[in-house]
C-alpha cells in the first residue's frame, strides 16, 4: 500500500473519530448544563442524586463505562445495541451502528458530567450582585440567566472547557474497546498485513485536529476579551 | 399624600435582630438621607424596600397601595417569594443603586441601560414580533430614552464603551442612569460613593443633586455628612436597628436631641477633621 492509500484508508476511520467527537459535544454540552442545574438545585434529594451520579461517572474509567453501556442491556436479556446493529445492517447496509450509538451515549454521559462541574464553577463564580441588579431591574429568573449570567459564564469557562474538549479528541480512541473502527483501530487492522508505521502515523491526525482546535479556542478567547471583569 | 409609607419594619437574621421597627414616610420629590454607624441596618432597610430581603413584620406602601404586609406574608410567606411576576411589578416602584455598581460587564454602557426595558417590552409581545423588535418604534423609543438618560448623567459620549473602560465615578453614574431608565417612584442609593476614590465622589454627588432638582424622590444611605445636610429634606439617624433621631437636616445635624446622635456626629467630625490634615 502506498502512503496515499494508507492515508485514505485511515481517513475513513478518522471520519468516525470526528463524528464521535462532534456528537459527543452536541449532546454533552447542553446535558452538562442541565446536570449542573441539578447538582446546584435547592431540592436536596435531586442535588444529592446528581452529585452521586457525577461522582460515579467521573470516578470510573471511561473504558469501563463503554463496556457497561454496551453489554449491560445484553445481560438484561434485551440486547438493544445488537438489535440496532442488525437493523441498520439489513436496512441501510451500515455496519456497527449499535456499537457506535452505545459509544456516543457513554461519551456523552461521561463528558456531560465533566462539563457540568465546569459549568458549576463558572456559574458560582458570578457575584451575587449581578443577580440582585437584575432583580431590582425587574428581570425574571430566566432573563437573568440567559442575558446576564450565562454570557459571563461562557467567557470564564472557555479555558477549562478547551482543555476538556482536547482530551475528548484523544479519548475517542477508546471506542475501539467495543470494536468501533475509529482511527487507531483502522491502523491496527493494517498491522495484520505487517504495516506497522500507519499506527504511529495516526498521531499526525490527532496532532492536526488538536492544532486546529487550539487555534479555534484562541480565536474564541480573543473574541471574548472585549471586556474584562 | 405620602408617596412612601413605611410602618414597623422588623427584620432578623437568625438570632440577630437587625431592624427593630422602622417607621418613616416620604413625600413626592423629597430626599431622605439615612446615616448611622456600620452595622446599624441601613443596607438591610434598603434591601427590604427593594424586596431583596423580606421584612418579618411591617408594611410598605407606595402611593397608598400596600406593596408588602409582613403580617400577611407570614401566613403565606412562600407564596410571595415564588410569585415572581407579582414581585417584579412591586420591585419596579423602587430603584436601587449599589455601593459597588453591579453593572453588567459584558454589555456596553447603552446596553446596560436598555437591557431591562427591552426585555420588559419584548415579554409583552408575540414570538414573531420579538424577532423584529429592534426595528420597531418601541425599541427606538427605549433607545432614545436611554440616550437622554445618559446625557443627564453626563456620559452620552461613553455609550459604546464597556464598564471596564470607565472610571469608578463614571461607572456609578451609569448605574444611576440604569436605575432611572426604569422610572422608579423612589430611587434608593446604598452608599453610592463609598467604593470611590475621594476625588471621584464629587461627580456622583453632583448627579444626585441634579436629580433632586428634577423632583426625583430619593433615599440615600451615606457617610457624606455635608452632602446629607445639603441635599436632604429629611435625615434619619439609625443606631442598632432603630431610628434614633429623625428630622430636617437642621434639626438632626445642628440640634440633635439624642446623646447617641451627638456622639456619632462628633466622631464623624473628628474623623473628617483628621482626614483633612
Ligand atoms: N444576610 C445576612 N445574614 C446574616 N446577618 C446579616 C445579613 N445581612 C446583614 N446582616 C447583619 O445585619 C447587621 C446590619 O447590616 P447592614 O448591612 O444592614 O448594616 P449597614 O448599616 O448597612 O452597615 P454599613 O454602614 O457597614 O454598610 C450586621 O450586623 C450584619 O452582620
Ligand atoms: Mg451598608
């Protein structure tokens, strides 16, 4: 296989890596905000419940969580992901859809919990005076949050969020523990035909991806530096 | 007819009785100065008037409409706190200027002024009308009013700046303008100059003086005795959660009856004298 052939072959796996990355963000960013509301809720049972959930999700290796999400429904005699696999294969000729969905779910929950702590830190760092100023001006709680609190939270959480999101890029490699053919798994397949170098070559893909993200976050930070706190 | 009628306000936090029965009334266009040593409950009183705290007992009436009745609220306390809509309407009778401004740092000066009125106007519109609101006449009117108010505090040319680009005095003037735009019946100030460098207090006090000339009803908590005696129509001296002395500036500052007031005023004088040297 030529260099170009290998690159194209790996790009096929990289597509899945990117898709997993994007879907995780789409689900985990809003879900994380929701979880942060729950952990900060004044309803004690709710906040305790979600604090325990966050503790568990952050305390168990992501790899194990992928196994749990994918295999536990099977133990319960209802192997939903296998059924989805089969359905997509028969109807759309798409392979491994069930596995992919399981990974997306596991990643979304895991990252939502990490994000929720970042949101919580951001929200709690906004001084009480901002809420009181809004109250005195007759604003509703919803207006206060969406127009005054959240915009300031976003600025504050860009650095920790970008850190977490860059970690996500590399965590996508974990998807192969249930045989989702992302980038590294593709490269591993080539090893079967005695091609070892593509495995190391995958590092370049990650480096470029992270490089682009770093530029993007730098740009966002700059865009938001129009005011200081 | 009194614009504001406050009767028997009591407030405690846990075991500390901070307000032990506060009564006063205010006519339209009058300026009330509240003085008193640290911890006497001045801020708590203003916060009760603005419903940032809820008094345990007592009534607050504006224009003869009882906005708050502690005895009634005691029975149905939770109701008021959670009834956001009613509470917001009541709050709009009062404006509050904070010691540390509390401007919105992510909004330009003009947007700081316009945010609340725009949201208020939008909330009465249908979903589709909201999209086009920025082109509507109502929006133009809000903007015009905000600009006029900014001119009033002498900051028209700063409209597109952000709060972090302004001096403390200018920030406080923006905060005053932001409160004025909501047309409060009574504008409250909690030590509006005490977070400012001494050379910046003048510009803020000047704005408050000018507001008095346009018949704005105001309550000013202040440590600036000279300003209080100049501008106020009434002065209240608070000590340990009660009104120790009340009257015209002449009565309170020149002829105080209570020993506590005398002691407080003379301590202020020596403090001020010490500063000058
Ligand atoms: N949320 C609260 N919880 C408990 N105690 C409080 C609370 N707010 C105020 N207090 C107490 O109430 C008392 C009066 O406070 P307040 O802030 O009203 O005084 P002040 O007259 O404004 O003083 P200063 O001149 O220092 O601003 C203080 O002893 C304070 O510790
Ligand atoms: Mg105070």
